[in-house]
């Protein structure tokens, strides 16, 4: 990495930008400003040439492009400049001269470059030269120029003299969108593609069909665009058992002409589109129109709930196999990119186990004697290989979700998308299979992005904040010798709970900026604090383009750490832009008159609700809140006697007595999760104290199998060796009518002196039969803040 933009140069550029901005903002018609090359994703190398005069961009600047350059790319330069600054340049001009003279932006392609998607930008007083290693590389250079420009009304902009060299880390840089559950029109799909282009993302993974709706015209099967588009109603919330009673989806599909229009639009912006036709599961909508393709013969209805259906295509039925081939035959005629996604995820085998045709196929193909987990898994492997071979005749490779690794003999033209964590991608790489990292616990953008989930639009759950996305390294856990099998990275947006285009943008932005740097930048080049500085101009750009980005990154950020000597918490507060912070400790909303935060931090040594807001232009940001509860156990030594779930260990046992109370999102790090084992701890009060009560909280999310406690036991001890049971309570299992959220438990006993307290919080060993997804399964237990009084 060559990062030669020095701190001194950065400070000088930032100071000049700030000065010009202040001058400009003081006038209703700003006249001049300066560009800043500290963009997202950050270029590999930026060298400011302080001894050269800047290039002055104004309405006399010409755009010249060589014969190898697409005229549309040259037009993009003019469009982007006008969009950001209102400066309108003359129409771009084709130029055959290798070194044209005059004051101009010059576009060229040099295919001998070592990085095809790379580019260089050279800026001096007379010229801005953008040279790509390919048409794609040139486009990314144009994006960097675009993002370096200030946003506002200007008559001129100074571009500091510089030499920029850049290229991406990963060749595959994807973003996904599900329109099967909730449909979006063509205009929004084009807008979404524009958002991807702004972030140097080169692939749109377009999820077109699912159990809840079929959204693409297939001319050989016309019922797919009549019967299969429409579900009679939609379940409310997370499979609440209550429906809205409103039909959804009639006429909500894309014609093949519309799809071709979108493909062309994306191609102009150097974005490939991968269509996904999920099979053999997630096909209930298709079965509603063609029930003979299922194992039972139906009847089937377009699914009105979320989750995984046991109904799927009959792999033993030749008509079902031909149906998939016919659909793919029409799809490949529309989408020219080398990959077609055929799903393969969440495919229960219950129907196949009972289906005579599927069992006959297993016998005919000798699938009982494979290394697959079961004959039915081998049958899915056979099915996916059949589709892969069919697409290979068109020169296509297939992409499937990581479940298809459970089969075998996938073939050479298969790529895995690892969504259930990284394990699938690592497993694929070990087998010499290419993969794309899409771990749901980091890169699912339909997950919540702030701990204060009551402030966010309703979402599926989870917690993937922007800092977690930014910190991700897709190959950190892949052996060095196998990393070349990792093609790249993608984030996903599933729309079960996302109805509108505004909500999609809210979930995507600004996390997509963090994703862009994961996809583009080398790990040693990344720095989250500097990223936040660079994010502020990107937010201004989002605002100018009318994008509905989530504002949480502008909130106050709080870092609370134990100050054990004071038996207190030390709170450090900060903002992205250094805005003044006001805070309260009584939970009231901060005002400009509230105490002003200083670098000394805030010491909290009692129960309180820390609330903090940033002040910008006389307005207060949405308050950030932390509920702090002190008890005799707070910040005392604590030991786990049972193991927490590896995925939900977070800060370990001290999390349970750190004073910070978890909210309704169990993935925030404030909770410890236990699976099929009780939470059993010993707390050392460090001296003998008389206590009579233990309190704790449980986070319940029934849809995810996170259930309430089934009981509490409390023991006391003077020496940690001899124990006395002082409380033993049992609780009934949860019912269908019980709500999600926080459950508070208090156990009281006769006041007794003791130094050590042992607490056991029971878990649900068998989820009740009423549960939609996990009846009879073991439950998760999420516990936080064990208080002793």
C-alpha cells in the first residue's frame, strides 16, 4: 500500500475546504470550493503535489475521451459534475489525439494495466487525466472524481494537483435485493443500481422468486404471472398468527422487456446482474400455479407467512425437472452475465422422504451409497448438478447457497455463497470450490443497525451496526493457500419486513459505505476513525441525492468501561463530526442547557439512565440512552459454571454484572446466550453482606427460539465451598399469546449474610408444540444483569 497523502497535506486540504465552505455557506450563491480525494472507498494511493497549482473546474472545462471510451461514460462525468456542483460543462468531445492540449478532463483506457478494474488519476493545473485498466476501471476513476467534489452550488471548484492510483481488493463486489416478498418497481431498481454504482459495487444479486411471490415473466408458464404473484394475505409481524386480510402482489412482476431494460441500465453503470431462481425449495408460489410439480400434488397457496416451507419441487418428477430447465432457458436469454443463482437453501427433505417418485429417483441414480448426509441430501445434489450441467451448455456457472455443499459432485462451474457464517466458504475453499462471503451475522442489512431497536423501523432482528460491517475481513479465517478461492463479498437485504423503497434505502445506507471499503480496500489500509471522517461528506452526498439513509451514525456513541477502583462506570462519548455533546443522568432528553460533555468523561457510580445528544445548528440529535443499574453484585467478580453459546459469549461472565442493562435486541453484546443449558454463575461479593433478593432479565424472541427462563435457584455460601439452597422457583413454559421482549424475574428469600451467591437460571429444553418453526427443539436463553439486593 502506498498512502502518501501526509497528515500535513490532509490537514492543509481539509483546512482549505473548510475555509472555502464557510465563505461559500455565508453566501446564498456559493462561488468556489475545493475537492477532497479522501473518498469512500478510500483510494489505494493518493499523493498530493503541493508544488503544483490546482486544476480549476468551471463551465469552460472540456471533457475529452478517446475512441476506446464509451461516450456514455464521458456523459456520466458531465452528469455527475452538474449533479454535485451545478456546474454544467460542454458536451463531451471525442478526441483521437493521445495528448490533447487545453484545459480539460481527459478519459482513456490502457488495457495493458496490471489491474483491469484499476485506474489512475493525474491532476495538474491544465488537465485531469483519468485512465482505466478497462472500461470498468475508468468508471471507478470517474466515481472517485465524482465523490471528491463538494456538494452545493458553485461556479468553480479547485482540484488539488495529485497522483491517484487505485484498484479493488476483490473482483466480486455484490449487493443483494429481495423483491419476491415485497415488490419494487423498475424505477426503484434503477435507483438502487445508481446507489451501487456510487459505492463501486459491480454486481446486483436480484432475488426474483420465493414462496410468497413469483416476480418474473416466464412465457412458457403464463400462470406464474397470474396465480403465483398474489398471496391472499400477509402475516403481521414475525409470524404472529394474525394476518392483515389484504391480497398482495397482483400484477407485481417484471416483463421480460422490463428485465432487459434494467440489464442495459446496469451495464451502462458497469454492474452485472445475477438473477436468482431459488430451487428446489422456496417454490410454493410456483406450486400454487402448477401443483403437479410438487410431491403431494397440492393444492398449494402462495405462502402467507415467513420462514421455511416443507413443500418443494418433486425431484423425482421429470416434469418438475423440465420446468426448472424451461425457466432457466428463458432467464439466460435475458441476463448475459456468466452466473445464474439457483438457490438450494432451506430445503427440508420431509416430502422427499415420503414421496415414491423421489425414492424411485434415489434408487435409479444409486444415491443411497454416497457420502452425502442422507440419500435425500444426495438427491438435492443430483438435482443441483443437473441444473448446473444444463446451464453449462449456455456457458453459465451457477451460484448456490452454502447448503448445497451437503450434497456432493457439484461440478466445476459452481460457486458457493456462504451465508450461515463463514464456515461454508471455508469448507468450499478447502475443496477447491469458489465462494463468496455473505455471513448473515455481519452482512445481512435487514438486521437492526442500532441497539435502540425501538427507534428503528421493524426488522427481522439481529444487530449488524456499521462498525461491525467495517471491521469485517472476508479471508481472515481462510488459510492463505486457499484465499484465492474467495471471489469476494456481498451484503443481503431480505424484505419480509421491508415493504417500501424508503425502508430499503434506510437499511442499506450508510452501511453500504462500510461494505464498499470491505470489498475494495486492503485491511491494513482501513481505519474506522478515519472512515467516519470520510463518511460525513458521503452523508452530505446521500442527502443531496435524496437517499433515505439511516441517521444513527450521527448519534452520540458511548463506550462504558468499568472503573473498578471507584466501583463505577466510566463513560466516553463521541460523535462522527466532533459536535458538542450534552448529557443527563436522569433519563430526560438533553437540551443545550444540559451539562456539556468534556474529554474527562462521565463517572457513573449509581443507578442512572445516561442520555446524550449532539448539538448541531441549535438542534439536538436523537438521544442515545444507556440504562445503568447498580446493585451489590455490580462489577463484582463472577464465574460461569456453565458454558455460554459460542456465538453469544460476547464479553463473557462480567457482562452479567457490568451494570449496563440489555434492551430488546439479544445480539447487541449486552446479553449472554445459553443453548440447552442453564445459566449457572457464582458471584463473589468480596465481603459478607446480608441479601434477600436476586433479580435478572431475560430477552425473549420466540420466532428465533429465544424463550423465557423455566426456573431460578439461589444458593448462599460464606466460604464458596459449603452452600445452602435459599430459593427454588419453577416457571411455566411460554404460551402462544406471550409477547416478545424483556422478562423481569425477582426471587426473594429470608435475609441472610453471605459472601458468595450461586444463581442458576433454567432454560427451555423443549419448545412447545404451538411454535411455528421449532416445536420440540431446545431453546435459547438470553440473560443479562443479575442484581443482588
